[in-house]
C-alpha cells in the first residue's frame, strides 16, 4: 500500500471537538515539559478505561514517551488500510475513550487533516514564519502533535502489536464437542443431507468485541448458511474422502486479511459413493410432478389449483417437498425425509411413509422415454397406487422442464399455447406418443360474431389419428379456473346439449402438416367471465376413477395477458 509521507512541524493535540484554531502562542519544542501535558489512554484494554499515562513534548533530537507501547512516530490511520481499526482519542477534558472508525470516516478525516496541515504550512512559508510558530490544529477527532523533523506516515496501526486489541480465541472444549457431533453425521452421494451445528462458545474475544464468522465445506452440492448456528444442507454430487468444514472468526480491529482470522477445521465423514449395483430409474434423482389442491399459500380456493411436488429416492430413504406457490417447483434443499422404500418382485417401488395421505404406495414405472418437445429431458410415465385412490403422472427430473407447465403465457394472440408430451391409450393396451396443449383467448371485438372467451384442449399425435370415440370415455371433467374481475371464473367442457352420454364436449379437427385427425375439448364461458392480466389460471383434465391408473391427469397453469392488437 502506498504511504503518504509528510515531513511537517505541526502541533498535534488529541481533542474531541469540531474544527477550530487555538489563539494562544505555540509551545516551543525545546525538550522541556509542556505547561499542558496531553494524556493518552492505555489501549491495552478494548474498553478504553485503562490507566492514564503522560506524554512529554520534547525536542527533535530526543523524542521520548513514558508509554513504551506506543511507537516513536504517531501513525495517522490510512484510509486504504483494513477497516474498523480502534484508535485511542481524548476528549477536551482529557478523559480516555476509544473510538471505532470505519473506512469512510477514516478517509474523510485524514483527508481533512492533511489538507489543513498543508494549508497552514503553505501560509507560514509565504509569511516567512517558522514551523514552530504555527498554532496547533485540532481536526475532528484525529489530532496532530507539534514535533520537528518527524515523518508523519499514513499507514495501518497494529494495535495488537502495541499491546492493544486482541484477536478472537478458540475454546478447545467446545471444539472437541463439535468434532464429536459432526463425526456422527452421514453423507451419501445423491442423498439429501440436512444438519444443524450450533457454534455458541467456539470463538470468544478477550476484549468483548463483536465477531464476524464464516464457514465453508468442500462437498459439492452442499451449502452452509447461518452464523451462530450453521445449517448444512443439500445433495452431495460426488464421493469425497474426509471432507473438511472450515470455521473462522475475526473482530473489527485487525483488518480483513487472512492473518486477522482465528481458524479451526472439523473433519467430517466421507461422502459414500452410489452403490455399484444398477439403480432403478426412479432412484438417485429429484423427480418433479404436478398435483392439485384447494388450499395453497394459506388461501382456500373454490376450485382446484395446480402446484408442484418434488420426490427423491436414494439408499432406501424417501424424501419429499411440496411447493407453496403455483409457478415454481421445490428446491433440493427443501426435501425432507418422510419414510423408506423397497422394491417388490415386479420392480415396483414400495413406499412406506409417515405422511398420513401417503402411508403406503406402490409406484409403477410404465414408460421411460425422451421428450420430443423438451430436448435433453426424460419423461417417467408412472402410476402411483394408494390406499384410497390411484393416479398417473408424467414425472421429470428437470425442474426447468416441469416449471414450464406452470408458466404458460397465453391470451396475446389466437391459439397461443405450449405443447407438452402426452401418451394416449390405445385399444390394444399400448400407448401412442403425442402432444397436448390449451390456451385462453378473448374474441370480444365489435362486429365479430363469436363467443366472448375461448379455450380448447388440443389432443394431437403425428403418429396416429385420434378420435373422440377413442378418448372421451376415459375422462370425467375438464375445467379452467381462476380469479376474474367480477369473481371466480370456473369454466368446464360439459356438453350443454345433452345428446351424448359422456359429460365432455369433444370435436375433431384436421392437422394439415401431419395429415392426421385430432380432437379438442371445448371450454364454455359466459359474458361475465373477464380474465385479469397477470393472473394465474389452472386447467385440470380429470379421468374417471376406474381409468386413473391408465391415463395421466392433465394439469397446467396459465398466466393470462390481454391481446396485443
């Protein structure tokens, strides 16, 4: 760090006060006692209430002090040095006290003092005055002493070296207890970890200073947060032998460099690798799926709203998390252990949970296939058999891909929709791959005879023709719902003509590019259904209970915007 060196003969008086000039003549530095002896606080105690010691102003040839702990040259704090050094100052009544300066205040006061000293020196030179004829100057809370031929250097003040403030210290007994605690932890590759570690009493400061603590851990996928109590959580991404938890603390009086920190390391158990035997496709990854509820974010809805769940199965332990909003899936750090799992003779996953509505479940993976619409994403077509109900899902290990189903932008132009992979059941018990999508659009314009609002669920496949006779028998209800300008909007696809035994209104359309016939299910609105821009609307296509193990329940969330024209 560049130091500013100024050789001046100036008057340095420690005093609390603002900006003023003394009008009495200066005391010549002849080696005799000054008529007024400034008193310095003993900085060996951070409280600033140590024994008072006297300093005599002496001649340039033999500058001396009774307090040998102080350097022979008064160091003016450097504004570019470490922050929050503690310096001893005096009030106008010579009472000892300490003042903590931050970097900005140091910079301002040092700059002001240097400027005034230089101004006085230049004025004296112009008037032909000697340095010792200058009146002493008191600048804010930083003083200058009138000495001859002494270099006043702007650099750091090392108070610990001068018997002042002390660095934090480590409590060995607490350290031993913490080491014993972390040795009981376990880490496995791809298995969520969630631990808390109280650090109370590990670091203490002899001067009672407030401490800044930091912690880090060299396990990829694990985060460390907190201060007095650490939260260690995440999913280890790779095995590692003897990882280390690094802990450190510092006060505000020794800078921010590495030497300012008191440091300790805790040795943690190794992260165990994945088992060598082949894993089930549903294991060792976070899987996302969509669900519906009437109660979310502390709000009860008169209709079903769509949200996201996260699941993870690893080393026989099941983890689960549910989102508290309609646009995002849970993060890995939210996963909580809820039970255990095993596999039966059919390779179905058997879940035993401590959660009431999922006490025992059988997860049957029916299809695993790459997405045709979301590159790099794998779909896991899975039926979950519960105690009271069954349901089929398209699950994905991509959080981004699943969240796309929760954030569909619509309403700005005709048929603005996003298509997603879907498996359609066939008469032979097989499935044909296709796509599914929906939209919301307001047709209300003067002179255009059309229904006020429009939504259609489009069910398409480039591999095969689809028909209402083939698909409609599987479904029980089709509903779009959300908050409108005048109240709840709840639209459905119920056949208003009553000519068909099935409750879903279904029709056919032709796909010119594929040369295939597809179907759509129309949703009905009334004149009072006014969608709110930016509001979220949930669409749910629910199968009949007897077919819930065969077809996926469609769940999508739409964010509506007004048409652009």
